[in-house]
């Protein structure tokens, strides 16, 4: 039988116990409240952080690019060092680690840290370690991660490098303080929180460890970059730069260039090279001030693929090409893309204000009768100037005058591509508003009259105030061939951002590919650079660009290529700063990269033909 | 037996009071954990997010339990007990985690969680004892069942849960018509067997050191938790800006959460929580008196004793009265298994309420 009385008895016992508990808690929280706060103030529990192993980085074939190795580090618990045993420990350290200087040893014993680092034990025999640990209780061995970049310079700009965090980074990344290391640039920076892991902790009360937490390793990153493509891209770019230095007699040595290969379907970055580069391993072991300054002077830390701002020159003409076909705006008097325009090598024209001007094409004798296809193929400026004039005459000073700028922005110019790298630059697409702004903010840069028809004519051939980054140009071509402006990404698992969707018909894409194809074939500006491929060049396409620079700077050399017009897979955008004609330098560099992508035999980069 | 219509809120006549109490305790837990997370991000690694998800699943578990009628439950108990014993037995063949065989790792079947079967076998044991006691002349079977169950938990080893269940089952026998003589005798045998275990080295070093350390000196975490409770003062630090720096307490979000709660809400906060539990006990005790079915009386008392003893062991541990045990505070501590098992207890109580036509 159930005994209700005994249950009551049980609950009464519970209640009495509860009263005791409450009395104890009450006393703690009232009578002992003051003394507790003093104890807590006096209680110096110290935290010592153990850096977490960073996630590793792999290329598209699973080859390791950046790795993290755990190496044993010897630490000394300074709170266990007394006046009596100090000389003893000093001797032990001196005897076992003769590589440490007296100054370094003094530093250890003068330190105010709880735990002070002594030496990396990875090359020290196991017996010695064991002996240290068992006989000297102030010693402690902690496994700490060491980052190394297996391919050295090859991925310098994509992967980036690490450094000691500054105040801003302590605030931004919550694990930075414990890891005492933070990504400073590249993927290491962009994916800092993903890669960093959570540092472990040792809690000290006095000299004793009272609690500990294991570090949690960061997550691994898998890239779309393929190491072999990356290597070929870097070699080709370097060969092209060397070639340009040999071929031109310039005051400044040509050093800077960048090349990006995009997968058309996915928008993944298949290779990304910027020159000059540096070895990110140097930042792990500590880089000398001299070396740092030298690299910095060469702008080696800039990733020109996303940070180099260059006028795009004729590679920008595809924007006008797209606009002409979409809006049916052709040079004066023409009403379709096949109508011929007579290019006489120069264009003279007048504006409403009565001013008369003459613009000269790069080919003084003229391109003869050209339609839209020929204008792209031979990079005829006059044809495009006339389109600009047409826009200006129809829409000038009205709402529609910025139609070219709007088309540019649709393709992502002057906006972030949202590549998964930090510090991306956006460049400039100039228009009337910008010039008005500059009149105030940067006086002297633009003329008093503001935005004029001549500026629009400059813009349409990618000259003047316009600046773009190589990744923007590559992504703009990719957008035209797919209709979707996606963020290009290095990480294959990155969330793709759809920047914009544009309206391109399949018919347009076919026209564009066909016309890009003419550039690398007979009569096209890049034919000389691709002729070495013979018949195989029949399926390749591209566009050359040569942008003039202010002052005594040589022209910027551009080439945007597509590996195949029948089955386009890759867009290759190459730029060489002060590299001269696009068809002479950037085109053969891209040709060698395409040879690799199509698995043809590689031939050295050879100087092409100077056009434009 | 009354047939109940199934409604969205469980069977017809679901006792909203029990559900309300469950949710109230959960919300208190969220507020307590909120003070120890730095940010409210909705991700699985955030302890607050996890606890909220656990609580919400707990409500589902509560309703599911409620659908099971007491009659069906009664018939199921023998199979449940056998299942529980075999699951505990199966633990012997797992690879130890942190030196003990206490969890099933569900990683191989694709679930990133660990299941601690002893959390659920606690309830099954209470059900089993309640059934045995309500049927006369089954006491010996009950005692042997209990001993097998306790032994399997003891060798995991899980000393804390073993002690908990020993006290709970002893109290359940105590409230039956067992003679006082045999009760005292039973206690003596238990006391002796503890020393026999010691003699034959059957207690692990870990448990012995826990006990001896306790008598030798102060345990660091218990000291810290007393400081943490003390620093709460009368009103706590949650609503006032405290001048006192935070106290470091190991595993403060799980076993030691009451010290975090006390720091945040002070003596009055503690009083409030205890009062809520007392109200709950009174409420359930009324049904124990009301119901005519023996099994229900044993079941409800057993569950109350289980909850009560867990709370006491937890409080005694964090106040340093007894050695470290690893028993969580029901519905306050962070952790899925503990929340789900408490949800089952609340669901069972709710079902008894329903069948006795006690609404709201």
C-alpha cells in the first residue's frame, strides 16, 4: 500500500534541507558579500591562450597550398621560478639549448609573463624533452601551430599572409587576441574567422593551472585555383614582362602586371596572378624591415588583379558593342550592324557650341569600309567615336546621355565584383555628375565646362578618366557571355552573390563570340600573337586593348581572351602596366595561358604585333 | 479508461499549468545563459541558440509523451525496462570517451550528437519501481531489477548518477508499505557494500580521488562557485551594473549554472526559482492524494523525488557540501539530454493530470 504519511515525511525532510540551503545562500549573499568582493578583486586568475591551428588551404586538385603543423614549444612557468631555483633553471636552459644567447636567456628571466616562451623543440630529441618535463616542474611543453605556404610566392596575392593583430583587428576578430595572429591580406584575411579556429586557454591561479580548454582547429578552405594553371599564368606573365622590357627602351623598368582566369559557367577563379610578388612564408618567421620596404616600394603587396586601376582601352569597346546592338545605335546614317562605315583614319566633327575638332585613329591611313564586326576585329576607334557622337547629339545634356555609363555599370564597372578577397578597388566610370563633384573636390583636374561630348568619346574607347581592375574586365566579359553578373570567387564553397542580371539573347552571345574570334584570326589585331597555333587558333577569341597614360608613362597593355568560341569555358584577362601595345605583349601572354588551358604544347611568349 | 480526443495541444484536457511551468523554467535558463554569451548569433555553436532549440524540441517531446495513456504505459514498462537495461549493457562495448563509457556517439550514422542513455534510464527505473510497488508481492523482483540497473551505471563509471538513483529508489521503497525494520537493514547493507567496494578496489581511482580530495582540501571549482553565488548579493548583477569583476567558474553553463543564476539574480532570484519548484511540488502532490490508482501515486511521487533529489544533489555540489557529481539542475543547465528527459517527466505528470480530469 502506498503510504501517504511517509511521502509527507519525505517532503518535509526535503523542505528542511531546502531551508538549510537557502540559509547558506543567504549568508553568502549578505554577510559574506563584502569579503567576497575583496577576494575576487585579489584573486588573480590569469588566462594564457594557446593559438588554434589554422584551417589549411587546398587547390582544385586537392594539393596543399597552405598548411599548419603543430610543433612543440617549450615554455617556462615564471611563477614557479624563485630566487633559489632561478640559477638552476638558467643553467639547464644554457646547457640544453646552446643556440640561445645570454641576452635571450636574460630576457626570459626578467619577464613578467606567467608563461614565457623558451624555444621551439621540434628539432630537439624526445629524451631531452622528457627529461626537462619530469625533472623540472616549471617547464611546460605546448604544441603551437606553425603556418607554412608550400608554394611560396605562387599564391602570394590570392592566399595573402599573416601578421600580429593591431587594435582594430582585435576588435574585429574575436579570436585574434588568443591566436595572436590574424590574416592581413588575401584569403587569410577574407576568411579569417573561418580559418582561425578558437584558441585554447590555460587558467592559472597563482602558479597552478586550475583549468584548461583545448584549442579548436579552424576549417579548411578549398580553392577553384589549379596549381598548374597558376604556375603557367605566372610564368607567362613574367615572360611577357621580360619581353616588354627588352623590346621597349623605357625610363622605368616594367614590373607590374596581373592576369586572371575565370571559369565562365561558375564564375570561379581558376588562376590569379599579380606581379611583382613576395614569399608569404617570410611573414611567419619575421620579415626584415629592409626587405619589407623594398617589396613595398615595388608595390609587391598590391594584388593588381583586384586593386590595380587601369584605363581599359579598347577592351572596353564590348560595352559599346553591346549597347549598339541592344539600342540600335550605330554611327550616323547607319541602322544595322552590317552597314558599312567609311573609316578614313580620323574624325572631324562639330558640337552645338560651334567648336570643331579632329580625332585621329591609331591607324592614320584608316581602316577602310568597316561594319561593327570589323570595328571590333581591327579595333577601329573612329567607328565607336561616331557612336558616341550619335549618343551625344541625340541625348546630350538630357536624361539619356549616360546610357553608356549605365550599360557599363550593368556589367559591373565602377562597382565591386564581390570577389572573396579583401580591399577590392572599384575604379571609375566618369559622367557629368562625377565631373561636377570633382570641380569642387579636386579642382584643376577637370575643365571649367564640365562634362563634354569629347569625354564621352574618350570613354567609349576606354580612355580618359575611366579606370577598371583586371577582375572587373574579366567578369564583365563573363557577364556578357552568360547574362548573369556573378561574384567571382576563389573558394569553391563560397556563397555566390548575383550582382546583376542582364538581358542578352543567345543570338547576341553568338555574334559576340564570332566577332571576338575574328580578333585572333587573320586581319585581327591579335592575329600575330596567335598565328603560332595555326589552325588551332580558329576557335579562340579575344580583344586587345592599349590604353594611353598621362605623362611619360608607357601605354597599358591589355588582352581579354576566351579559350574557345564554340564551347567557351574560360575568360582570361591580362594586363601589363606600361607594357605597351595590347596585341604585342598582353595577347601572347594570354595565348600561352590558353595553350595550357586547352592542353596544347606550350610555346614561349613571343612579341606580337604593335597595333592601336 | 477514458478515451481522449487528440487536439493540437495534445490530448483533450491538457494541463496548461504543467506546460507553462516547463516554459517558465526554460525561459529562466535562456536569460541565465544570455549573460554568458557575448553575442546572439543564430548558429549551432552559440550556447544560447542551442539551448533555445533544445527547449523547443523539449516541448514537442512533452506533447508526444502526453499521447501515451497511463494504461498503455503500464503495459509497456516491462519492455522499456528490458530495453533500458540492454542499452546500458551495450555501453560496455563502446569505446570510452574521456575515460568513461557513458555515451553513444551518433557520428557514424550521421548525427553529430552524443546520447547519454542514463538520462533516460533514470525515468524508466522510476516507472519500473512504481509498477512493481503497485503490484503486491513483486518487491524482490523490484530490488533485483534496481540493483542490476545501478550496477550497469556504476561500472560506466558514473558515481553521481548511481548515488542519485540509489537515493531515489530507496525513497520510493520507503513510501511503500515496506517495514521500517527492513528499510534500516537495507541501508546498513548498502553502507557496508560501499566499503566492500573500496576494499576490493572496485571504485576507480578517479572516484576515490574525488572523494578524498573533497575531504582533504577545497575544490577549486566549488570555491569559485561559492564566490560566484556570493557576488550576486541580494538582487544580482543582471539588472544593476556590478562593480565586482566576474568570477571564473569551470563548466558554469552546465553543472554549475545555479552559481551563474545566483550571480545574475541574487538571493531573491534564487528564492523565486525555488518557490516555483515548491509550487510545482504542491500542485503535483494534490493529485497524488486525489488519484485512486496506486500506480499513479507511486509514479508521481517517484518522479517528484527524482526531480527533487537531482536539485538537491546539484545544489549541494555547487555549494561544496558534497564532492563533485556531474548532476545537472533540471531545466536550468545547458544540455539536450537533460532537457528531453525532464520534458518526458513533465509529460508523464501531465498525462496523469489529464486522466484525473484536472484541467488548468
